[in-house]
């Protein structure tokens, strides 16, 4: 039986890294151990021996916390040296006593175990470890870092992994009034300075407590400078220097001034101030508590034209010989008016149009005037026109270049359109038919670039007959069970290369290979395996492999295994349905 005299030597290989500025950045958790081995008679041993090293939480009995086998340890005149952790990495925090047991060859583990002392516990400051101040009454810092260097940071945090924060500062005591992060500078530099280069926020300030009334970000100055300044230096950026949002009843931006302007916005090429809302309230609200005041007032200093909101009229505009109110939009409403008891928008003119809308877009399908009725009950109108004279039109449209015209609301037709050159016409909403088309087909559409490609709706045989592809942006449903329409086409499908790149498919998804599985993000879908039907199959594997699916954080997970259950990278295809 061998006898062992051991000594933990040299401590941790990475100890020297503690003396340089990048401690633990690349160093492994490895302990250098040296021992002296003799045979049963006390003579030193020489040769190569298989040795097993075990760490326990007790000198006798206890729990086995870590173990590794080194198959050929060189022993010379009884002396050997090994790097513990080089075969099986340490998964320990080194925040408690550990005891080392050693077994040589087929011999049982030798006793007594040897205690780790001193240097190995520097691993308690390795990546993934934590520093804890257990004394709840202490006023000292759990970790204090200082630097007298002219240029170096006192404390630096670098994060290169895919997930997790670069640094986390948390106060778990709900009655604590101190800051989770406190930055202070006596010089001209920033107390807290954040930089992001890959799409993340340079700084993010959140309050998790629902009852906390404090601001997430508080900026104030006793000097003459700005309390806060937000600048986008990239001239091609389409984002906002300041973006505010609140899900409550407060204001996204609230500004007050005793004598000046509460909010002042200027822009050389776009809107000085732009307001947007997605939940039905106003994007910009102006309030005047004095009866003579104006909620929102705008003036053009060059022309003298002006307009205001929130006085005698909801909107009032005065521009001399031009339009009193003019709204322009590239994709939405130029002017939007709403009223619960009267007209949403009212226009009056003694010599021209009461309301005049112009389509300046070069594409088709954009209306000069657009009306919509959202009520599903009663008689409502998207656009309604009335006329006092019997020869007038409620709504009249004229095409100036060809004298073709169309009108809505005459005595004979709900809607009537006529092409002078052919006499063809169509009526919508008349006394006889909801939609009436004159000619061979109920409704006929022609592709101008290829007259042979046509579409027919409401023919004698089909509800719709299309001779080429049909493109839709929404779902296509089919009633497999009466009264219960379901999606009839996949949400997404495709073929993915083994390295996670897109090969072919619907094109509405992106794929990431994590080194263990594939993560698929489907545009517009929050994927969960219980809400979707998914099929995935491997392609081209020389040995049998199979694919499984699951979900995490709204993404589809595809894992591929061999018959031994090992994760594999392999080309596959998939299809996803939403029932």
C-alpha cells in the first residue's frame, strides 16, 4: 500500500494574475499540488501511477464535492506534482473549508485527508463568485475599489457573453432610501458614463416597485448648464434624442417654466415637437386654464398665418387666401377630427371647397379624402355628403385629364362611375345590388403589364377565379368545423443549414445556432409549444438523427440528437402551424 505526504504548493496558478490589471480575465481555476509518495515499507516510489483526487467538505465523512482522475502521474523518488482542476474543472465557490483525499491505483483513499489552506481560496473572487458582507449592522462596503492612477479606471466591468448584465447593482431592502448606484465627480467628467456600441442602451433606469413615486432618472443642476442633455450624433439616425413612455395616467413629458417656454422644440428638416399615441389618447395635449387662453397656438413668422386649438373652435386656422387648416401625411391622416355630438371636421367657404383633399403621392390607392365608420350597429357613414339642390351631387369626383367622373349619392345610384370612352359603369350600394358590375364578369381586374393575367370575382362558377398567384398579408382561414374557422396555411416554414444560416423557406424568421440547439424567432409571433403545431425533420444525416422542438422566451427551439442522446449540428427543415 502506498503512503502519501502531500502539500498544497504554489497555490492557484492564476494567483499572479491578481497583480495585473486583468485579474481572472482568462485564467482557469487550477490548484498546483505537490506530494511525496512511499510504499508500505516507507521507500520512495518512482514511475507513472494512476491517481484519484477528491475534495470533501469535511475531514472525515462528509459530502464528495469534486473528483478527478489523472491517469499517468510521474513520480520521481517519491515526489510528484499535479495541477488539480486540469482534467475536471472546479465547480466550487471556494467560500468554505475543503479537504483533499488521494487514492493511488487500486488502493483505497489514504488518510488523513489534507485541508486546503491559504491561496486556493483566492478562487472565491473568480468569475461567477460573489462577495458578501454578513454583518447586517456594519456600515462598511461589501466591496470597495479605489485607484490613485491618473488615467486608469478604479473599477472596470467587461461583458462579452450573449446574455446577462455587464454589472448588476441591487438593493434588496425595501425601506432603504439609498441609491443602488451612486455616481459623483468633482472634476469635469461624468459621475456615471455609459457607452453602448451594439444596439443596447447606453444607460437604462428602471423602477421595479409599483408604488414607488420617485423618478427613474433624476437630473438637476445648480449651475447655468442643462440639467440633462440627450444628443444623437449620428446624422443618419431615425430614432429620437428623447423617447418617453408611461403606461399610467401621468404624462410622457411634463415640463414647466415660470416665465419661459415649458417645452421648446426646433428642427432644421422635420418637426420641432412631435407627439404620438397608440392607445387612443392625444399625442400632444395643450391646456389653458384661463378662459381667454389657448391650448395650443401656432404661428408662421414668415407669412403671418396662424392657427390655434382650444378656444372658440376645436381647431381654427387663418391663412388669408390659402387653406385655413391644412394637414399633410405620408401614410396616415393629415387632419383628424372627432366629435361626440357634432361634426368631427367642419369646413366652410363662400367661393371654393369647404373641405379640400389632395393626393400628392405617385402611387395608387391613396385617397385625397378618406372616411371611415367604426360603428358596427346603426346606420353610419364613412363619408356622407348632402346637397340642397336636385341637380347637385352629394359627392362628386372628376378626372380632369379625360373628363371621366364618378359620383355617390344621386337619386338613382348609391355610387355610379362612368368611363366616357366606353360607356362602362359600375354601381355600389344601390337599391338593387350591394355591388353591381356591368359586363361579362362581376368584377374584373387586369394586370397592366401582362393583359393575359386577370382575376374574376363572382363569376357563374366560382366565388373567385385567379389565374396567377394570390398574395395576402393576413391569415387565410377555413371552416373545418362549422362556425370555427382555423388557419389553413403555416405560420412559418423553411430549411436551415447545420451552422444555423437560412437556406430557404417563408423568410419571416431568423435562426441562431447556440452550439447546442437552434433558436428560431418568427416575425410577429410569440412562440410557445402549447399554442402551435410544429414538425421538424433532419436532412442528409449519414447516421440516424432525430429532431425535437420546444420553446423559450417566445422563440422556437429545435434540438437535434444522435441515437445516444448527444446534441448535434445538422441541417433540418421545419413547419409551424397556429391552430
